[in-house]
């Protein structure tokens, strides 16, 4: 998942389209992404901000410190979660988990056991 994909999912396709992302300079994109990260870090509209407590199954399953359990949707997402490891600060919003520093995002599903 790219920054474009994550930002489009967060904002919704209509607002993302209005940004004219493809026509912005690298500096303008970086500025927008930094504001996006600050909002997530503050918990603004993110659903939850948490720390990864445990990672299982080569990144396929993660448990956050708030007790929520998530499953990676794709193998590439699982690999990224495994690289993040325990202790990574994440925001959870719209079936995406965003690592806040450095910024990355993966698609997940809530596990109900």
C-alpha cells in the first residue's frame, strides 16, 4: 500500500481527487502528509491510537496494547507488520493500521475470537 492509497482511503476518493495529488510538488505532498500524521498522532478521527503489544504468525496477526486483535489482509502487509514489531505506535482507522513514524499503512481485519 502506498502513501497515495492510504491517504485516499482515509480522506475518501472524492476529497483525495480534489487535492489534485498528481499535480502537487514533492514538497507540497510532504506537507500534506505531515499534517495527516500529526492528526493521527493526536488521535483525530483515527478511531484509536495504540502500541503493538505482540506480533504472531510472521506478522499475520497483531495484538495492540488496548487488547484489539487484527489480521493482515495480504502477505506484503504481514511482512510489513512483522518488520514494525512490538512497541510500534499505530493508528487504526477504516480497516487500515498506520504506523506513525516512519509513516506506513497496511490493510487489516478485526479478529473476533
